[in-house]
C-alpha cells in the first residue's frame, strides 16, 4: 500500500476523531458514566461493565465511520501504526480509542472526567456565592475545634457542679451535727428541705420547655439543682425526689452545652440541615446511608436492600440523572459554540448559561450538604433548649459522620486543586 | 492468543503496538486466601493494610522483559459470579489457597474445578499458590495438590507453589515459573 494512501487515511481518521460525530457521543458517555469512578486504589465491579459498554460504543462508531469512508480494518491499522501517527499531538487524539483495549487508561479517563465535572460544579458555586463555602476550602478543621470546645465546657460545668455540691454537703453536715443530737425534728426539717429541692426540680423541668433561656443562668441553676438534688439523696427518706433532681440536671446540663456549639457552627446549622436534624435524625441517617451506598458504587446487589432503601436509591438516582442532564445541556450548549477546534480538549466557557445555573448549584449544595445559604446569618448564641438527652446523642453521631464527610470533601477539593494546577 | 477478540477491537489491540510483551494474569481464590496480599507483594508494596476486596485490583509488574498485568478479583461468595467476566484473553491463571483453612479445602476445590471448565480458560496455564505457609497449621503443598486432584489435569500446564505472601517466601519462585511458561507458550 502506498505511503500517501495511509497518510490520507490517517488524516481522515484524525479528522473524524475530532468531529462532533465522534466527540459528542463519546463525551456524553464519559460524562454520563463517570460518577462512580473515584480515585480509590480498588476498582469497583461496575467499572468493568461500563468499560464493556464503552467498547461497544467505540466499536460501533468506528465501524460506521469506516463504512462511510470506505476503508477496511487493515487500512485503518496501517494508517494508525504509520510513523505519522506516532506524534505526541496525535497521542491524545487516539487515547479514547486505545482506552477500549486498556482498562487502566479508560479508568483514568473516567476519573479525570469525574473530577472535571466536580470542578465545574465548584466553580458554579463560587460564581453564585462569591466564595466557596467553608467546608469546600481547606483551613482549620472546624469540627475538632468545636468538639474540643464542647468538651471544655462540659468539664467546666461538671467541675462547678461538683464544687457546689461539695459546698452544700459540708454545709449540710455541719447543720446535721448541730441539730442531730438535740431533737428528732431534724428529720422533718430534712423532709422540708427535700420538698424544697423537689419543688425546684419540678419548676426547672417546667422551665425546660421554653426555647429561649439564657445559657449562663441555666447552667448555674442546673448545677444548683445538682447540689440540692444530691443533698436530698443523702436523706434516705426521699428517693424519688433525688431521682427527679438529677434527671432535671441531666436535661439541663446537656442543652446548655449544646447551645454555644451550635451557634459557633455555621457549616452545620445551614437551614436545610438544621431542619433535617430537628425533624428526625432518622431521615438524616438514612440519607447518609444512601449517600454511602452511592459512593460504594452499588457494589451490593440492588435486590439485597430493603424496599425503602431501594425507593430512596431510585429517588436519588433520578435526582442525580436530572442534575446530570442539566449539566449536559449546559455542556452541549458550550460545545455548540465551540465546535470548530477539538472540542474535547477545549476548555468550557467560564460563564455558564443562566438557565441551568440554579440547578447546578442546587446539586452542588446538595452534594455538599453543609454549605450554608449565603444570606442567612448564623443563629443567635442563645441555646435551643430542651432536646431530650437521646436527641443530643444522635446529634453527636451525626457530627462524627459529618466530620468524616467533611474530611473526604476536603480531600477531594485538594485533589481537584492539585489536578488543576498540574494541567 | 488474541484470536478471542474479533473484528475492530482486535485491530485496536494491535494498534497499541507496544514494544513490551504484555501478559494478562488473573488472580483468583476464595475470600481471605491472600490474593490481594500476594498482588501487593508482587508489586513490592506494603502488605499490612489490606482489607477484603469488594471489587478488583490491577497491578502491572515488569518481569523478564514482559509486562505482567495482574488482575486480582475479590473472592467473597457474592462476587464469585463476576469472575467469569474477567477471564477473556487470560494468558495465565493464578489460584490462591489458604493452606491453613482446611475446613474450606472442599469449597476451594469446587471453585477451581468450575474455573478450569470455563471456555475462556481452556489450555491456560495454572499456577496454584499454597499460601500462608508461615502458619504452623498450614498443610504442605503436596497434600493440597493431592486433594485437588491436580495430577488429573492433562490439558494444561500447572504448578503448585508453596508460599507466604506476607513474608514473600516462594512468591518469586512462582513468578519464575510463570515467566518461563509464558515465554515457552508465546514463542
């Protein structure tokens, strides 16, 4: 076969690989399927399936092309292995073709595409909000600081409570010594005191319900109750009273501790999130579950999930598809304006079409669940009172998971940044 | 070899035209047999932080002037049905056995006999690693070979190699066998 023959074949092939007939379906495929590709060391089983689909797509496209142009496989091979095809510039053009035969190459294509899309989402957020929400930039780990602060406050409260309790006890002991020897009236006096404690306790537990109580007095009251309650415990006659007293203390102390933490935590107290927390922590945990499952890449057979999980997954899938479609629409629009030169390599225009922007942001905010809405100021430092103790333990669980998610996201952001700088 | 792929994809395969000879090796075995540890040991990576594989791992190892692409696919029961998707164009099968897990010798034997019946693995050389020889309770390789009836395999080259993926002992011997065997077969 003549040299120049393979030369024009090669030129034609390269032209085809830069044309919309090739670029659009291939890019569509990559963008549609890249979500499950992360840069973990281990591959998910789903990758293989997607690779198979990709092979079929490329095979079909190339077959159609060769038929159209009228070249056979041998000519194709000759052209692509000719010296002209070995240049650096053409390497990138052939990469999507070679990726059919090379899983590792395909995987890196997909991982890269996924990052690209995430970066795009980040940019959209930035454009909308002026700046990236704190959880998407690097900086100090807010969560640990907050937790430390929380621990400090808790310890302080406990210390204070113990001090007051000890004080009360020594006072009482003194009193007992004074009175105990002389008369039997001491028991009635104690009883009266117990009643008093009981009254305080019940008054306090009634106090719990109103939402706005200043945190300082509350704490003091709480510790005072601890003292009186503890004192009551000493007198054997009034078990229920002491129980009540300490119950009230438990309820008191916890909200007082939660309060400042919440106020200093703008990332968590975004309106959506807070709503979710107070509504039902179960919904939240299910959302995590779902998210986790998505991140696991559906490696677990779908049928092994409970129906409610399946339903949620479907909802999530539908939602994601919707968002993805919108991003695509955006992309396609950009492509249309830029179809002249290799559109695959072309950077997408920095100003996204206005029609798709809100949705894209919606997605990113949903993905980055803890980005606060730009307009809402952090809640006032007054603590929200009276969540039962159980609820606050739930909150703790959430914040642990939240922390994990945050770390993961931060890691991702770093990765993305790195990637961008490299390119 | 290479005939299994048809039409255009085989053309693309040739297109890569790399100078090195590439070999596709699939690494299978029951869960907890030590496949991933073996893989990492082959790639000279840290073997202390390995968790059960949910998907699959790939490592490329250069050896004897060849590029060995080793695919390690998770061995948990629920993943085993996916094994056959990875067998196409395989040049060599490595099967890993936990030599100390006597209770599951039968199970591992069954899985292996199902594998060697696969059309895609017809005539493909088989290397069995009798892993975990560092454990005191490990059965010797010869005993395992007998239990698996390896001597009845007539249609392929096979070898059983005692090893410890953790210490690396015996792993290189197995690799040498692989390379010798592939070279013989491909030439």
